[in-house]
């Protein structure tokens, strides 16, 4: 399957075109509308709810982005979609994936990241596929978890799928990963099973052999995340096909 041309046509707004200083918060309807106004594709994150639904939200915990506390996965959809986003001037609440898609309505392309704790749980992946089956706008699906990307081959073989990767996996969230798994992920040793259509690679890790070989030998488009300054942008323009950006207007 070839990747859609829009994937490399225009820079992608990271979690929407958010601007915290002006009350436009990441992964909200307001951030999506700001991206749409300027014609940028939108990258967003999805998380699993206690009742098996999908919401647009980056963190596993509620604390950073809302006035609530605790794990997202311990709350049901009705509860989560009633929670206000902290510091949002537009009255944004956590959107369900379906609400988010209904609002976007195909006006710009979407890059949907399926979040994972690398525990083999495919409930969120399956629900995302079910919801997207009824969506008419342009989209691709990606994940850090190669098991999710592999599952997409069977669950939704007509979807364009991507793998997200980096060299070091040093964030707090990555503490759940074993050294062996980090090595496998960083070197894309799962490609024979996951067979992604594109790579989403950490901009600070460019240039590097895995991304270069995917582009040169695998003929895979390479997008890079997250570009926040001129140095990162220059690196992206030299070593990648497209960038996911935030904090400025390209």
C-alpha cells in the first residue's frame, strides 16, 4: 500500500495547533479548529476508557491537563467527556474520538496515535478501528507499540499504519519498557511483523541508521516529531519527509 500524498504535503500540527498561553490546549476541539483554520493536518492521541471507549487525550493520568486526578482508564466515557480541560478559555472538555471526528468532518487529514502500555491489550486498537470504519475523512493510524501496528494488518488492512520510534526511550513513561524491548524498538527489529507504511521518528535522533534505511531501502516516508525550534526544523528538512510541529507557525 502506498502512503497518501497528504502525509508529506504539509507540516502536521502536534496535538492540534495548541497555544497554552492563549488558552488553546493540546488535543482539544479548540486546538483542532485552530489547525483547520490554517489548513494543517492534525496529530492527536487516543486513550482507552474504563468502558472500552476511546477519548482524545495524551496522558495516562488526568492530573496534568485537568483539575481531576487518577488514571484515565479507570473512568468511563461519560465521566471523562464531562471533565473540563485546565486553562482552556473556550470551555473545552475531554472529547471522545467520535466527537473529535464529527467536529473535524474531513476538513483536514488526521494522524491518530494509539497509546499503549505495551501489555498486549488491543481493546483500544479494536475500538479505534470500529470508529474509523464509519469516518469518511483522510486519516492514518500510528503507535509506538509494534504489536498494535501488527494487529492493524488484520483488524484494518486497508488503513495506512505507521510506527513511532526513537533511539533512547528515556522518558518517565518509557520506564515500563525492558532494556531488551527498548533495543528492539530503537532498531526497528519488529519490521518483519509490523510492516508499517511510514515511520514517525524523534527529531533529536536524526540522522540515524534506522530512519535512513527505512527511507532509502524500505521506501517508507519518514515524518519526525516534535519540531519546536529552527535547529529541529533544519534537521527535519534535511533528514525527513515531513515534520510534526508545535510552538510556532511554519
